[in-house]
C-alpha cells in the first residue's frame, strides 16, 4: 500500500464584498494580511499562503497600509505568499469573453510586478465554469485548474451530496477538456475548499477530525495525494497550524503531513498514473444534480447590474480599444494603455461572483453603480479623444458631391462585420464663441433667428438619404483645447437620423447634411472654384438619382421591409414572417409573471402558484414612428398582478426556513404593472428590435417575455464565453427543479436544421427553453426578491428592483442555425453602439471611407482589436463558433510588418508555418473547431492611409 500524503494548503477565500459592505470586509482583510505577514516572518513552520488567486487583494491591503509594501514584496519574492493569476475571482458566465481574458491578462501583469505568477487556474467558488477555460488556461501557460462547483458530487451547501445517479467523475482528479480539445488537469474540491479548516491541536479532537477528513478525501482521491484546504470564506489564518500538524504526525505515523503549495501538490500528483481519470468536457454547470444548486438565477438578480455591465464591457471592447487602435494607426495618437487598464480594473472590481451576480447586501450593489459609472466615464472620454483624433485627419473638402456649406459626419462601425443601421448625430450649422459676445442669450437669439432650412442628408456620391432632420435651435457647447483654456459657445444645431448603409467593419463612412440654401449661386461659384465644372456637373447628375436604399413601410396591421413582415394581434403579441424562408413565427412577445419566494441566488415559484400571462389581455397599439428608415409601434398593457408574497413569507424568512420548504403563496392584493413595449423594424433590419419600459411596484415576482418558435429540437445554442454552447433542453434525470433556466451572453437560439429563431439581448443574461413542445424561448426581464439567501438572514429590499426599468432584446428569424446563417453576427452587432464624429469641411490625409482590417472567415467571430502594451503590436482575436474546420483570411489596411501567432496574454509566440502570407500582405490560416486564435501584427512607422 502506497504511503499517503496530506497536502495542507493555507488560504482564505476572500469575497471583497458579500454579506457585509466592501469596507467592512476590507478592514478584516487588512487585519488578516498583517497577521499573515507576522506569522510568515516569525514561524518557520508556517511556510506558505495561497492568496486566493486574485491580485486585487494586494491593492486593497496597500490602500490602508501602504507602508506594508516592502514586507509584502519580500514574502512574495521568497515564494511564501503565492499570487495570481487573476485580477479578481470573477463570475465566468456573467462577464464577457474579453472581460475574462482581460482579467487573466491584467492579473498576470499585476503579479509579475511583484515576482512569480501562480500558474494555476483557480476557480474555488465560481457558480459554474466556462467551457473554454482549459483552452484559455493553456494559452496562458497554465496546465491545471482547481474548482469547487460544476461537477457532481459538490452541492449547493458545499458538502458532498449522495444523490441518485452516477458521478460525472468518480475521482476528485480528472482531465478537463475544452470544445477545441485543449485539456488541463482538473481537481474538484469534492469536500469543498474548507476541508482542512481549523485543524485541532488537541490530540483527542485531532483524532476525531482526521479520522473523518482522511476518509472523506480518500473517498474521491485517485492517488495517495490528499488535498486539504486550510481556510474558508474570510477565514483568519491558523496561527497554531505548526502545532496542529505536529499533533497529526504523532497520531498518524503512516501519513505524511506537509504544509505546501498547489505547485507542490500538483507535482506530487503528477508522479502517479492517471489512466483511469475521466475526461469532463466543456462547461461545468452541475447538470447531473437536482438542479437547485446551480445558482444560475443569479443571472436574473438585480438585472440593472447586468445591463450596466454589458454596456460597460461593450464600450471598452467595441469602443475604446478599437477606436484607440485606429487613432494610433491613422492619426499617430498614443495608445492609452494606462487609462484603459484603469477603466478595465474599475469595471472588473464589479466582476467577483458575489458582486456581478447581485447576491449581496444592498450596500455593495449601490457602490457597484459608482464603479460602473467611473469605468464608463473613462471609456467615453477615451472614445471621444480617439474620434476627435481620427476625425481631424479625414479629408472632406475634396468630395465633389459636397458643397462648401455641407456639414459632414463620420459614422464608425467597430464590430467585426460590415454594418447597416439607423444612426443619429448632431451637426452644427453655425457657431458663435462666447468671447465674440454680446452675451450667451444674445448669441442664442442671433443663432435662432438665422433662416436655415432643414436640408437633407447625402452620401459621398451625392445620393439623398431618407432622413429625419430636427432643428434643435441654439445649443450650448464647449471645447477643451490641449493648449489653452476652455472655449464655451452656442451653436445652431440640427439632429440627423437616418440609416447608414454598409459601413465597413473596424472602420467608418461619411455622410453630410446640406441645408436648403445649398443651391445658391454663391455655393455654385465656390464649388466651381474648388472642383471645376466637370466635377460640379457630376455632382448635379448624382443628386438627381433616386436613393438605392430599400425602405421599410407601415401596414394596417404592422410593418414590413424586404426581409420581414410583422403583424400585431389585439393582445400586443406579434407574428414575424421571414420572407427569405417563408416561415412565420406566431405569438411572440407575450409576457408571463409568477411569484418568487426564493432569494438572490435561487428562483422558487410558490407551490400551486398560477403563472399569469398577457395572452388575450387587451392592449393599446399605436404607430409611433413611420419613417423610410424605421417604423415602430408602441404596445401598452395595463396588467393587474399580485402586489407581493403573502404575509407568511416574512415570518418564513425571519425564521430562516429553507427556500424549498417555504409555504407562502402570493398576496390577494394587486398592483398595476404598466408595460410599454416598442417594437421597431429598420429598413435593412433582419430582425425586430424591442424595448420594454415598466415601473415595477410589485414584490416577490418574476417577469419574462415568451418567444415561441414552434421548432422541434433537443438542444439550444446559447452564446457563452468564446463559444456558442450547445445545451440539452431536457435536463438529466437527476434534475428535479421545475425550472431549467440557464446563462446567456449575447443571444440564445433554436433551430430544427431548416429554420431558426435567435433572440439577442442587452444585459438579459437568463433564459429558459420551455419543455411544453412549443419551442418557446423565455427571457427573464426582471426578478424581484427580498433577501440575499445562503447561510443567514440578510434582508435586501433593493433587490426587489422597485421603480423604472427599460429592458431590450431583438428577434431574428433565419434559415438553418444561428452560426450557419450568420445571425450570431447580427446579435453581436445589436449589443454594440454606433459611434459618430461631426466634421468640418477640411483637407486631410484620411479617405472618406476606411477600414483598418479586411478579413473573412465563415463562422468566425472577431472579439478583440487592440494594441499590446509590451511592444505596440495590433492584437486581433477571432474564435470559431462552429464544430467544423474553417479558413481565416485577413489583410491589414495599415503598414504592418511581421504577423505573429499570439495568445490571450498577447505574447509573440511564433511565426508558424501554417500562416501563409499572400500577395498584398494577406494572411491565411486554418482555424480548427472551437479554436480561439490571436495574432500580433507588428506596426511599421508609416501607417497612415492616403485620402
């Protein structure tokens, strides 16, 4: 019999904010850190401490004790305090693909400043684990992961659950494989990450403790290497650990007790054969359990946090980063590495699982709003700087179709695909600075008195674009020059709304507003002088041509464009006919509402509660926008729903009755829930966009929108981290939870192979596919709960989400799957805002239309376009959403040198043989199924394109 080793790893799992406000936990953290450093310096038997895998703990400590930096640095350098690889311990499913990457990248960068980086995929308490984690870890040079959830037998209450059915792995050790085939060693905390907590020193107590702990670990361990985690949530260090281990050694001479690190444990583990280990694949979501402990309903707790997070991530990933890259390449503006890192770190302070999941006390979620705002404000400021830098270099005065009094604007598409859609921008017809006097009011009067007609919008060819032009009158504004004091002004401003067509991916396209006076003789003379008579005649000919844009029209029952027909029913639901396939989807947009006597972690509908719906409920339907570029209808429901749970519910919470044993129903008292739904269709839209505005005054309930597809399929595609995860609609036999809600990022989609329906969203991270045969996708809009849940009584009245909310989603019918049809790209674009920059009539080096990078590749999604801090390389990342091989081809439109294969840490890995450079700098590379591919493009000095 092989000799057993008990590997004792000291740690604390540090939730920065949870059942106490951040600063309360913060104070306890600083106490722990001071005691830890004292102990490591004074007790040679206390050798190591694992600092929870997140470097932000160091920042938090030094905020209060900056003088502790030298001591801390020395202990880290000596390998006694192990740090990294993450910046924070995030919730993986509620943070975007790129946010997960930035977390790992910044965590590595922060840890490297102190010394060695822990090369361990540390997921102690994640509420499920993303399927692409092994691939991400491998790219970062990490060969092992440890995790506390997702694989049976670990349950909700953090103990082993002997439930019916087979374990997904018979051992706590296994292999974990991503969809692309990347594999790492996986270790499950089968007895949780506190199985070695508070080890007794007393021999009698120690014998009882170790008899149980040794047996528990041996139940799942595949080798004699037994793992014991000496710590727990917010756990102070065990100062007498040395004495406790001496006691254990005396009691169990056949067991080696060692105070060690994960590196030491994994090295010992690697000396044993692993032939009988099971390989677990992809997402780890506890699907082989009773379904009550997945904690998936944190995806719908405090939905407002999820909305703010989606908007903040998108501004950084699809706004600040790509625009800063383009500004650097085209205008020579310095790439703002430090401000971007600050914005990301501020945002990621909201990404720990108890924070972004909305499962803490009210105080912490109030503080999160401030962090979201701070990150957003920085991102918006960086975006504005980049747009200004790019815009100042665009040449507009050489466009023959535009007169001198044209007011141009550039519209930026920062997604990975060419894009059409409705845009809005404010342009200035005339402007007077305050210093020109006589007074702001006098200036406003003067500007308002100017006779300026509404004019029209034209493209660079002179075609008139159907548009709505609003005269806003004189508006206040100001400039902040780099070399002088602020310049306030008033400007006569016009707001333009129209549909921009085929704006290049990672690029821009110009349009201009021309006032009615555009045809005056003076303008003709100026045009002749600038462009010559031939150019002027060409411009006049083009202006006479009718627009080539296909329009959208209202109908007596709905609206229609070249792709779709929408028809509304009396109850406010609507049908959607896909003109390409001829398939009609009926009854979309019905709402359902039911009671919820669960908590921030878990949804629980009361026993016997009847779900209410708006099916058959009369609605007011009105046409509210009827433009050639967009038609919109507004549907209003006045809906009486129960005001709250019964009075019994308060007593059950006070007495800490477990949520599954609660007996409360819904109150007989009702309140009115007014739902104002706006359904819009754009001229080029292949789906409808929907916004739902409501004032929630009800408590203890869940509101969803139902989107029946009628499609018969066993699986659903859900956008997840670097993949469209295919999940079973019907759960495993062990699943007894009546609800089978799941996570999504940008979309969820059903397809029977012939037809498909994809639902995109903005910050609505929870969906469920109903199991009634209707193929209905139910998207959670709001969940109102009153307590945190978990281990105590923690009231959270603000989690009831009382007040105004606006929820947004879009519906896209298509042929085949969301991946084959390209509907996934429309869903990604739906989440990404347009960016615009008003311009002057000016000379410049940049052309009227620009793209930074040309690329193509079926079933590939572009997720990053940024610059590396290490060497300034342009970093471009794609991932293959399909299970098939595909081909990627890309060509930079800037002066690029060597193209390096890279990784998620943005390193220059290699110039590999499978990358083939073609004529005109094109690069072609095969991309295997589910692969994440990153390239680093070295930038040559001359990058500016010619106008």
